[in-house]
């Protein structure tokens, strides 16, 4: 019974309220902070639980009045609205009871790389990044480019950006994978439609304490920057390449004019990549059913097709097709793609939880 699952949340919330009122605990700032954080995390489920339990009681009370000559009709009407409220609360509570992703509220590193398709893939990398940039701006997030390798016609061979904002990872974590584009490239003189692809990786930003990197596991090289970058390019050894020897991961950063800033940015990206690798390994060890869900993190999987001639965008994981590609690429309709993917994943979790 759902109501039986809810009672512990209400009891724990009340217990925390009592603890936070205890003068002995008030003097322990660290414990007070931990208890306050826990109580805050329980507030929504507590409120929904109380509303649900109250609704159940009201339903039972109105059922007792159905045979009453004076109040029977009124109770019957009241029951209709109470049953609807009960169903709504049940759905909301089920979502709140799903396992929480500890990374959902983190900032993210968004990495987009040109894949098959040469110059056209690099051009689409830039187009896709700009679409994410507009989406981030619409949600009030801040975007900071930490690494950029330019291609022809303002394309990007690779771009890595730090996106800061509430829920950034929760909204964009399912964007990882292969994004395929079908259109007539700017470099095509015959007007033929080409198919190209880019890969997207979404990695949560992590704290220093979460990833322990030994100095002996690093090979750090400094070099002169190349490409666009202002007057300091090719005049100072400011570019930094860090190789993580145990995994072979290589991160290069040359966007800053300072070697120190480039090294710091490269280390942040490296930590995010190592943390992301740990998450991928955990996902790979889970059940086959879990692997088949949206968000399994398989970077080799083709997740979406952008067909410009038909103004069509298709997400292959949930079978969703919209003929509003232009609006999506402007950043305004990205939620129409993202929301069904999140809903699909939540539905799978509900099945596992036997809701």
C-alpha cells in the first residue's frame, strides 16, 4: 500500500524538526547543517504525503455518508473530486519516490566532437553547440567555453563548455551519444544531401575530493598554442596537455593566455572525464533491462537525427519525431525533445519499483 510507504517520511520529518529544536544540536553547526539539508530534501514528499493521507481519510468519510438522505448526493459529488485528487497525488508521489540521481543538481561539462563527415561535421558541431547555448540562456544558466578547436567556416572540431545552473545535469544528461545530421553542406556545390555525425558527452562537474588523482599518474606537457587565440598565440608556452597514464585520457587546453589557467581548466575536465568513466563502468555492470533504458550512456549509440530538408528531428530512443527542427535549433523547443525522454526513463524506473 502506498500510504504505508509514506508514513516513515512524515515521521522522519517530524523527528528532524524535534532534533533541530534541541539546544545541544544547535551548537553543532556541522550537524545542524546536515539535519537541515535532510529535512529540506524531505519537505516536498512530506507535504504530498500529508495531502494524500488526508485525501484518503476524506474519501472514507464521504463513503460513510453515501446512504444519508440529506448528504448522500453531496458526498457523491465530493467523492468524484477526491478520487481525481488522489490519482494526481499518487502520480506525483511515485515520481518523488523514485531513486534520486546524486548528480542531477550538478553543473556539467558539455563536450561536442565532430565525427564522420569532415568539415560538415565540424560545422554541425558549432550549430548544435549554439542550440544548446540558446537553450541554456533560456533557462538562465551560465555557459563558459573552456576548450575550443576551430574548423573551417566557423565550425568546431571540438568544443567543451562548462554549463552552470540548477538542474543542468538533470535536463541534459540524456544528450550523450551520436547526433546525426542530414542536409546539403555549405561545402557542397552539387546540392546533394550528405549525412554527417557528431558525438556529445555530458559530464557532471565534480569536486576535488571526489576524484583522487596521483601526481605520478600524470604526464604534463606545455607547448605553444595554435590557431586563433589573440596576440599570445605562438609566443608563449601557455597550452597544456595532460595525459592520465592509467586510462590514456588526454586533455589539451590552450584557450587561456595563462599556462596556470589552462592547466587548471584541463585538470577540471580530466576529473570530469574520470568521474564519467566511473559512472559508465557502473552502468555497464547493471542488469540487461537497465542497459536498455534511455540514459544507459552508450556513447556509440545513434540517438538523434536532424533532417534539414524535411525540417525534421527524430529521437530514436523514444520514437519521437517533430517537424519543427528550425525551432528546436533556436533553443526554444528543446524541452519538447527532452521531456518525453525524461518521462520514458521515469516510466521504466516505476516499472522496476512495481508502482
